[in-house]
C-alpha cells in the first residue's frame, strides 16, 4: 500500500464574506489555537491555496506551449502562483502555494536543499539549492510558501529528505528560507514512533521561529495513518491537536490518472494496491470526524479536483466544493491554474465555483465542523445526504447532496435539522444562485445527479436551532458506511434503541437538548434511556440520570457515568445490543458521530 497521506498547509488570508447571514462574527483567538509549533495563534481558519500533488504528482511538466527545455519545476510552481493571482484566486483567499513530494534532496553535509532535478526518472530541472529567492517571489505575489516533508528518512516517493534525525536543522532551514507552512507525511514511521517524531518536529518549528513574527504552520498527516475502527485513530486525533493546526484524516484523494477512458474520481473506492479514494469516499471518512473541527483545528479532506482535472463532472465539482466547505476542510486546489488564466472564459464555470464568496464564507466560519444530519442509503451511488454546519450567530449552512444517477426532488424539513417553531418565517439564502427567500417549515428543491443544493438558514426571531440529526457509530473501515442509532419496534415507549443501516427516516433522527436529553424525532415525548441491558425509549424526564447524556470530542456519549457501547465490540453487526458500559480509552465501539452546536469539550 502506498502511503501518500497528503496534509495540506498554510494560513489563509481568506475572504470573510457574511454569506447572507444576519450576523457573522469572526472567531477570536483562544488557547486551543496555540500548539507546540508556535506560541502565536496561527491557522485560525482553514487554509486555502494550491498543491501540485493530485494533478501533477512527481511527473515532469512542460510550458503551456508544450516545450520542456530548461523549464524547471520551480518555474512551474511560480507560473501556477502567477496564474492564481491573475485569475483572482489569490484575492478570493487562496493564498498558500504548497509544493509536495520530490522538491528536496539532502546534501552530503546533511542539510536540506532544493533538488537539482525534479526526480530520479526525469532530467527536468528542479529547485534552487537555497529556496530564499523562490520564497521571495511567492511572497511578492501575495502568497505563502508551503513545503512537504515526511516523518521518516525517505519520503513517500523514496526521496531521502525526511526530517527523521534532522528535525531542528530542517526547521532552521525552513525558517531561514521564510517558509510559511510544513506538511509532514507519515512515510517512514509507524504507530510506535510517529507521535514522538511529530512532537519533535513541532517543537523544532517553535524553536526555529522563536523571537520572529513569521511562524510555520504545522500540517500533520498522522491521523490518516489509522483507520476508523482502531483506537489509534482517535488517540492520534487527540495528540495532533496539541502539535499543529491541520491534519489529514483519510486516504489520498484520487490523483490524476491520464487514462482512456478517464477513471471517475467521484465514486472510486480504493483497492488493496493503492491508497486513494474518490470524492464521496473522502467525504464519508471526514464528515464522521466533524467534532474535532474548530478555530485553529481543521480536518483536511484532501485536495479540490476542480479545474482542468476532468475526473469530475461540473456537478461533481460543485458538490466537492460544497461538501468541503460545509465540513470546514482546507480548500486546496490541485489543477493546472495556468490553463485557467490563459482561457478564463472557457474555465469560467470552474472559476465561479472556486470564487463563490458565499460558500467560501461557510468554509471560513470556524464555529464548528459540518456533521451528517441525514443519510438515506448506505450505498455510495444512491440516496440523498444532508450535511449541517453550525455558523456564527446561530445560523446553519445546509448541503443537500444527491448521490443518485438521476435528478431527485427532495424536501428539507427544517424541524429535522433542529429548527423549532416551523410555522415561523425564516430567511434562507441559496448559495449557488445568491438569492434569498422566506421559508416556513421546509424547502423543496430538485437536485441534479451528483449535484447539490446549498443554503444558509438564519434563525431570525423564530428560536435557536438545536443539534438534530442522526447518531452514527464508528465506521468499520475507511470508505465504508457506518450504522445509525435507530428506534426499534416502531419507536414506541419501551422499544429498544439499537443499530440499523442509515435510511434517513425519523426512527434515526435525534435532538440533543442542552439539558442532556436525546429526544426521538419519531415521537418527541420519548427519550433515549441508558441501561447495562440495552438502550430503551421512555418518557422524557430530567430526573433520571440515565437520560442525561454528555458528548465529548472523543465521540463518547455518557449517561450516569457510563458510555454508550456496542456490546461485543463489532462495528459490522447491526444486531448487536447497544447499551451502557464502563468507559474505555478511545474504544471504536464507544465512538459516535452526533450533532452538536459547537465543538465538544475533551
């Protein structure tokens, strides 16, 4: 298996348009934004920019006229930066320029240098040995400099330029070159030494930038090295938070495969011989971890395949952009922006997607990550998903994703995403059409195949929304659908609450009230009661400690000192009893993705 956990990196001077909301309050710095790599809060918002990997990997490149002689990869990256500026993408907030694997070499003196040729199989010139001039040119275009490394000795492409054994010297070199972000991959380390190596690197970055105003944002691939059915996944999600600002959580997005016919990157589950997934797969893996997102803490779903990367239809490109923004993922373009700059008319649809200020504002709102409120089908190729992201001021961003092969009419019930008093008029803004309307109770829309509808909904004076939606168990593996918590036996008093394939019905809709009650939306007089013999539905009361649930960042739902638990520990057995049990350490069978208003406490 290849290990290309591509963590994307840099702070962003992102556009903070209010997305049509009544209020938009920028997030303020908090202690959680200061990690081991810096004493200064950086990376408060998801970064935006360009990374070459998904579109270009380590392949030699040519000028747009097809000539290669004397064309270095350094100039190729600078041409991409110029195109980012010329297309208005820099002005829209895409300010980081990250060059991925193969840019470096380690000299006989042990110091890190730019590679003189791009890779071992190419004669294309690479980078200057000293990247100071390169960094100055990138900065002059209004962009930040991002570089890649790995936690071992050799990078994922076999380049002997990883940080292991050179952590402080490499950090000092990056600081001297005025680099803005470091993306650290997993190749060369395992679960036994990965935390130590990432910690050493984070501390080295802090030491290298001490006393300077330019800090180096740390982007960590570590969580992508552990699957969702392992305790290591959630342990890693905890420790990366204290070291840096961003982290990859899933396999690579599908890289450019220049084959005929072109393989689709929309629904492309990985096989045993490669470490990639389609847009749907990376979305499924990332949205389950929404609780970890917040100011200065960002789950990275990997790169945007929007532009000349024609592995996606235009509808699929729109959907990737909407989903990534709703999840609060970094927005890193991997495409040939030079082509977009050379012919902005031909690429107007793609540029309009990438520069949609209303949707960018949703991504840059750090109130919380977007969670999966409803899923109609466990199969990747059918059904409708609804993703909800809490926004500043109490508004909600909502994405309605159509997985079906044909256009589908869908009615979004505002009550089922947490809005009370559905007879009250609220303001909804269509973020694709940039129009506002007054809505009561529901929104009905027809969504094209693999397309989406996206709205912000303002609570106005109608009452604040409560976190409402499905409660999902941990996935049994990357790129697999998890089970949902389901009201069995008709959802009546005394009925069991257990697992079932997600179907979007009211049996699987739950409101988490501020008082701790988990209220069934099948019958709002009934709540989930914890028991060592199995969960049940009973009349709601705050006097029963077994009905008062807390939710933490690790994904534990606790009542009366015990955790909601899938008995037997299997994540693939829908018939397993779900009850309460002594809380363990990051146990996957005690890990749940639930709706929330703000990032849960540890």
